[in-house]
C-alpha cells in the first residue's frame, strides 16, 4: 500500500486554510501535517516537518510572498519538499516567477477537488502539473515567445506600474539608481517603447505584471 502524501498548507486566510484542511484530510492518501499563515512560517515548518508537498499561495501578508517562500523551501537540504502553487493569479509574471523559484506545479483555486488531489500526488512524485488555463498560457508563450524579461526587470516593471520614480524603485529593491536606469533601458528595448507609461501599457496588455 502506498503511503499517504505528507502535506503542508500555506495560505494567509484562515478560512481558506480551514477549508483546504477539511477537503484534503477527506482524501485517504493525503495527510495534512501542518498549516502556515505566512512565508516565514512555511519555510520553518517545511524544514522541521519535512512534508512531501507544500501547497503554496502566492499572495501572503508580511514581507515574504509565496514566491520567496518557494525559493527558500526548494533551496533547503534534502529531503526537499516539492512546492505546488495554488493561487487565483495566472499572469505571465506570476507563472514565470513561481517556476523560476522552483515550484513543481501551478494550479488555480478554481480547480475541482479531484484535480487538486491528483496534482498533489503528481507533485509528490516530482511531476509538473499545470491548470489548463496556465498550460495554455505557457504554450502560447512558447509559440509566440516575444520579449523575455528577467525577474529583476519584472520587479522594476511592477514598481513602475505603481507610479514610483527611479529613486523610489532603487530604495524599494535595494539597488542603485544607475542600476534602475540600466534595467529600464533594457525593458524599453525589449518592449519596443520609449516611455515609462508605454512600458506599463504594453506590459499590462501582455499580462506581464503580477
């Protein structure tokens, strides 16, 4: 008999955590061994409980989002848990950053319970699982790649979309203003624009912003 998948749930909404816990505990081959309400707790519990899979929300309160928590969890020494993202967000920026951080799968919260169960088991085996809309976006991007922005460039675009100036962006990302200007030049070249407003408009149209 196959042993149950040991699962850690990370979501900053208590009601969502309770609902997921109740749902997943009803599956005979999934054992919920812990819950985390924020990124630091998820990282700590992943290190101490050694789950097979961490079910990770992306938007978490506090200073550490689900992307950074995923990056830290997947960098832990063996046995390293697999991280399965479960979120409501399907932008190119979110998908790219999650995969780059080491996520094994990316699911949307609209999935049916049986699809979530199957994805958890797939993640435990190291198999990649994507929600259909996410897979479609990945395939579309592969067919029509267009410009590829780095994680840092996406971070700067996000700050740009909030209306921040170069000095404020530099302060928020702990880099120099000169570095911000260099990245902005590369962003403009890749997007084929020459103004901040145009960069944000094109990024929004292409769903590059988280």
